[in-house]
């Protein structure tokens, strides 16, 4: 009996290296979910292309990390929060993915966050901007590589705010818009500017006449410089609705944020319009962006777009974290990701330990017209660096 037991123990010990080797050779399974159809389809295409190119860049074209192949499972969330949630449950539970990337707009990300916590698996967000994601809804398994609403708001306040300046805001009536305006109010304080009036509309609204008129009425008799800040994402053309009422007759200028190139086509009719953006492919000057622009032109006869940096940075973060951690264990990945510095298409990003938000530059712009391009071109006025923005840590 002792001899049999001894032989069994020897066989078990010999098997352990084989078991370890087999696990080490298993592929790393990554879920990438994004809005492939629906009103945010333009963003989905950007995210899909950019994330895959980011993995290629980060792995030197090998598509493997630490000797393990990368397998990417792609799912369309249609920008539906319920679908983002169920897709992530299925990916962790049935598809046994090691890491998840993406969700869609902020509402979809907020629906997905509890799933990452439930399964104790890493979820990286390349795009979803609402402050509450890294604030009251924060959990330690989530990392955001895209910018947040505070970055939009604070960069706009820094670029346009000054003593005596008055603002009105037209924003989408959702978490994305509400978080941004709340941050904008706080950011304007130190500049001496004043937020006079706010209007919120559904993202699919087509009749903005009443909203636009109320904004004009609130600002038209104010002294000094006056702006209507349009905080918008996705399809629709609130710019034309505002411009049709000729705010310039009251000395009111329109301002906005950047978004996907195709969705900035209406700005071609508004040269000189001011704003801030997270990215435009022709602005950052660094090796990663140079590579990305060339890859887009070579592969797609196209250029990187608004959410490209967040997607590329997510891919780079996945690869670097696994290399540092030596595995896909969530606790080891969290340790590797917290405080991680990344070279991205926007230059340096820093994944802040306290809230897992990637700190990054923003860009103040002025719209110019290029006859060869169908959209208004954001031309650089000033880069607002990480140290310029002082992005607050949201309570959580």
C-alpha cells in the first residue's frame, strides 16, 4: 500500500509542471464590446479598429503576451445598457474571458460596472465619460483610459473662462450631460466667469427651438463676452439649430467639445467656433500617434478618430499589465495598473491609483475649414497638460 501511495505521489509531482505548462500556453481571452450599431455606431467603428491596432502596436505585431496568444471576442452592445450588462455576464460566466474592454456610452458602462465587481474581473473603459463612473459608482476592478466629463468641462473653463464672461449651456439630458455641467459650474468659479442658464434635452431631440430661444433670452442683455457651450455626443445637429437663431447679433458665440470626425460635419459651417477636444489626429506629435495615423491610412484609407486614443491606450494597458503581473490574475493586474504610466497617441497617460482614471492632456481648438475634408477641422490653440487641468478625485 505504501509503495502504491509513493508511486501516486511521484506521479502527481511530475504532473504539476505539465499542468502549469498547459495553463501557461492557454490563450488570453479578451472581450471587446462596443456600439457596433445604432446612434453611436460611428464611435463603435473607431473603437474596434483602434483597439485591434493598439494590441498590434503593443505586442510588436505578435498578438501574444508572455508567450500566450491573445484572442479577442467582439460583441455589439448597440449602446443598450441592458445588453452591455448581459454581454459582460455571458463573457465572464460562459466564455471565460480573462479581461473585458469597453461598453459604449456612459449608461452602458454604468450597467456593466457591477458585473465586473460581481465576477472580480478587470473592465477597461476606452470611452465612457460620465464622472460618476470613477466617482459614486467606482469599483476597484474598473479602469478608464478615456477622458472623463470633468476633463471636458475644466478644459473648456480654462480655455474660455475669464472675469465677466457669461455662459449658457445646452447639454444632453443624461448622466453624460448632467455630470459635465456639474463639473463645469465648479470649474468656472476660479475663472471669474458665470454660468447664467442651463438647458437639457434628450439625445434624440430634433426640435430645440424653445431651448435655443431660452438660452438667447438669458444671455442677450449680459455685458461682456458671452458663449453658449453645446455639450453633445452622437448624431444630431444642435449647432445648426442654435446658429439659425443668429446668436451673433447679440454678441453670443457658440462653443463645443470635439467628437467623432463624421459627427463634426455641421461645424464646417461654423468656422472660428471655439472649444476643447480630447483628440484630433493631426494635433499630438509623438511616435505612437505617428504609427497610428500611418496604420489607419494604410489599412483603412482613413484617419484615427476621436475615441482612438482611449482604445489604443486600453490595448497598451492590457499588454503592459499582463507583462508586469505575469498572469491574468485580477489582483495582480490591479497592482500593475494602479499608477501605470503609458505612452499613447496623446502622449503620456497616468492611471491614477485613487480612482483608476487615466490623466491626460486636452486641447483647446478653433474650427477651420479644409475643402478636402467633410468636417470642421479643430486646429490647435493650446494644449492643456495633465498639470494644467487638476482633475478632482470624485467621492466614492
